[in-house]
C-alpha cells in the first residue's frame, strides 16, 4: 500500500474469524503489510451498554428514514447491530484522536475486496503529487472514499482520478473503506449530539453538509468493494436491518 497512509485499521468482530482470515490472506497476496484489526462493538456487552448511556439514539416513532409515524419503510427503527456499528465507529474516531496527529488513516471493513485494478488505482492516486493536483491539504479535515457497495462507481471507464465531491452531490456510502485524518475524527465527535441515521449516512452525507471545512473526495473508479453485499455474497452481513 502507498506510504502516504500511516496505518490501516480493519474493523472486525472478534467472533468473525473467517473474515479476519480473509483480510490476512488478501493483504498478504497484495503486499499490504502495515495494518491492525480494530475490535467492533458487540450488542449486549458492557461496552455496548455503556455507550448506550453516553449517546442518545433516536427511537420509533417516527421512522428514522422518512420521519413519519406511520410508513411503509422496512427498517423503521435503528437495530441493535446498526447501533453497535455506530458505537464501533465512535470508538474508532476516539482512538484516532487519542493516538494520531498529522497522519492519514485508512479504515476498512473486514469483507473488502480489491477490484481488478484496485491496488494500481490506490498506488496511483494516493501520492503527494496526486494530492497536490487535487488541491488536497492533508493538515485540514479530510475524507477520501475508497470503497463502497459495488456499483457504477466501480465500473467507470476512465483514467483513475480523485473526484472532488459537492456537499449535496451524489457520492457513495464508503464505510467499506475510507481515509481520514485526526481533524476529521474531531469534527465527527464534536457534531455527534444524537444518533439519528446510520453511521455511513452520517460520515459520508450528513457531516460534510454540517461542516464545510471538510475536504471530501472519492477515488474513481472505486478500487474497493464489499463482499457481503453483492449478487453472490461471500459473507453474511453482520448488520441486521
């Protein structure tokens, strides 16, 4: 992996040993050496219950998606696994604020896969020269979306580029893989007053509308996708809707 990334934090539930083994094999095969697993928060544990006391979570009614008391949405209320996912990302951001300064950190989920030219795209775009051409200032709050649900963002026929996103423009929900710095993590925590949407909706949509100082970009074509949400998933999603 490109040296501009200081660390890779891979979110993993302790019980998901097959996913952990998948990441170890994937990274070994592609030459990714510097990474560590970050333990995901498990529903029902002491940490989950403690964080449930720290953070207010929206309840039904109304529906968190359409904000109506009566609706046809299937996922009207955030589930325990969606909330645990939230607590995992809160823990990640607190970890980054406490342990890093100017570094760039890549956050991955444990079911990612590189598309055919994924490593080449990452090595080409994640360089200081590419950042300078895109007018990226690594000392300011930064979010770079690297991986998402497999879509047209992955199938694009174009030269690899760093696409500057608009706050209200179309963008992938890139929790499978994204890059941030400490400044972004601080904004994440400072603006988290109430859990009202899913974690990816907050990170990739809501937060960039709240704070215009965040530089947010998407790598195109998307070099990474997730294996638990495809036509033929290799893993069962650990988030229940």
